[in-house]
C-alpha cells in the first residue's frame, strides 16, 4: 500500500532496481533469492538513493541522445529493459523484497543482446585473429564460472531448509526466519521454532505470519 510504502520510496526503489538488475548482478557472491526491504525503509540512504540517481541520469542522457546513430540501439534496448523491470519494481511493489534476482532473468535479455551485437560488430570491423581468440576465451571462461556457480546453487536449493538457512547465513531476513520457524515447528522442534518466529518479529514487528 502507498500508505506503507510511500511515493518517494517507490520512486527511489525503482531507480535502485534499474541499477541493480543491470549492473549488480554481475557480482553477487551469495546468490540470494531475494534481498529483503529493511523495516522501516529509508529511501534517502546513500546505498539506495545514489544508484537510483545514477540510473535516472543515465536514462535522461540516453533519451536526449537517442537520435544519434550509435546511441539509438542502446536506447531501444534500455527502453525494453525498463519496461520489463517496471512491473516488478517500485510502482507495482509487492512482497517484502527490495530486489529479487529472478526478476532480472527476462529483463536483462535486451541488454545482453545489445552487448553481443556490439562485440560482434567490433570483431567484424576491426577484429584480428588474436582479438577473436580473446573474446572466445572470455566466453568459455564465463560459461565455466556459470556452470560452477550453478552446481553450487543446486546444493543451496536442495530443500526449503537449506535455502532459508543460506539466506540467513548471508543476510538478515524476517521471511527466512519465519519460514524456518514453520519448518522446525512441523518437526516438533518448538524451541527452534520460537527462536526463528521471534527473530522474524524483531526484524519486522508488523509481519503477521510469525504471530
């Protein structure tokens, strides 16, 4: 609701989302399913406001130069990216996350296509055998890193419990505590359940599910 997550917060979160999904995904060592919105959420904190301002400034610059031959394709790809991010960002915020990595899967496709086309064009115009080999080496290395990361993630996503314990090992999350509280309670571990449910409420006192 806007009363709970105001207009300024939604605008800043939108800009932060645009910056996060386009750049921050390049290096996320822990690969969490979501990054929980702090309670209360302060949109004027530098960690949220500065990326948002940079993202909006970049969009304004692209818009102004969109008619230039080399900028036009970048503007088109970026516009597609923005349209794909908007339904899962600040204007239509739903859930406890400030960002969630799964929202980048579809939205970043236009940017990846643009990058691929740009590299192919440079190689076609100026590419030597050495530069082509270097690009191929980078691609193969990237695929190898992704394969290794995927293998590690299969252990994280082995079960609900391994997932939420991974989240708590690398972040503060009321949702993770709540879900672990339900899991441990179902096993009859009432002490552990009480700990996790209470911890969820310490992070977000208005969270209804732990109550």
